[in-house]
């Protein structure tokens, strides 16, 4: 929905109110939706990116997506660039600080054009991922409107936060993938114990008709909840972590690919977890390395629990 140039700065330790010098810098074409698309494509999925794009950045993004074999159908916002997001990674701790621009403003007319495009693609898509922040000018109900229109055609995975997520779940997406902070914000409560997360997720599922909820917890792994079971994915020990940027998007890409293939939930969790784990070894947010992915996939361990 809201593409970006992701500029990642690596500093030994971030000191507020002082001059910080970067030890390394990378720039990548991204935004959450595009990060999902590049990894789903790397896994073998046929992918089409649909979203807004600033006219001044259009050719750069189109050339990049074409180089990865990703189709695209953008709604162009005249005479503007895409937003730029700053990612600050402290090499001493791995801590990530993000400063994300809001991006160009989108009119109601352009949003209607986008909704029509998504509706048409949903009729031939097994899975549709709605991901990331909403551009300026759109109502927080934008995802809710889209999901309401397409949910009968396709499995909708919603990866959003704040009011966009809160509104979006009211339209009963197939799956949501909040991180622990976003899940806590959604429910207005801090969660520590996995059993508490599972119980709260089931309440959401019963209330809104959501089939799958995956809560990612960073170094603690993830927990995926269905109506019958809860599945805890153990975090892999990764010695040489390069960047956590885009790991959540890679997780979503793995789920989308697995669901598109008609795989069961356990296999989907394994693929998603291996995709996310592979992404943090990468130097940037580019597509994952399939050889590394296959090696890590065999190491994924899932703990299954009965319905609580």
C-alpha cells in the first residue's frame, strides 16, 4: 500500500542528543508489502504487487520488481516521490530503532481506483496480503473496506498496526500477524505468558471470525493460534545476525506461500519461521537465499498444544 526506500544505518551504539557515526549504510527498495512480495517470489510464488507509487519513483520500483520476476500494477500519485524510512541498528546489541515517513497523501479518488484493482486481482488470487501503514489521506478503515469487498474471493492476511489493525479485524480477515507490541496495543494489555496470548487470541478469533493469528515475539519466537491448537515456534540460534529489518515481512511471505500451496498449518509455520530466520542473516531486505532457507527449515521445531 505504501512503498518506501529503506535506508539502514548501522551504529555501534545510538547516543541520543549526540553525533552518531554510521559504520555501514544500505539502501533498499521496500515497504512492508514489497518486502513480503520479494520473499514470496523467492520461495516460488507468483506475485503481483498492487499499491500506490509516487510518480517520480515509479520507474525505479518497476525496474527492481521486474528484475525479481514480480508483476506490478501501481496507482500513480502525480509529481511526488515515495517516502524514505530510516532504520538505525546498534551493532553492539542488535537493537533496532525506526523512523518512518508518512509518505505522500492519497485522494479518495485514487483509493477507489486501488480498491477496484485489488478486487479484480482477488478473484484469481489464492492469498492476498494487506500489509503496512496506510498512506496519508486514507481513513483508518481502509483495510476494513478492502477486506469486506474481497474476503469471499481469497484468503486475506492482514499485517497492520494501530487503528488500521483494530478496524481491519472487524472485517474478518483469514489471518492477522501482529508482533507482540502490536498485539498488546490492540488489546490494551501487556502480555508476557504465551498461555495469556493464546487465550486473548482465541477471544479475538471467536469475536471476529479470524481463522489464524500469529504473534511474532522477536528473539522469543512466535506463537500461532487456530481454533483447535496453539503452536509455538522455537527461535533458532543464529550466530551471525545481520539485520532484523523485514523479518516480520518474511514471516508473512512464508505463510502466504504455504497457504497458496494448500499446505497444513504446521508446515506453514515451519516455512514462515525458516523464511524469517533466513532474512535476518541477509545483508539487507532483499530476497532470501534459498540454500540457507532449506538448511534452516530442517532445524525448525514446533511445540503443539491442545485447545485451551
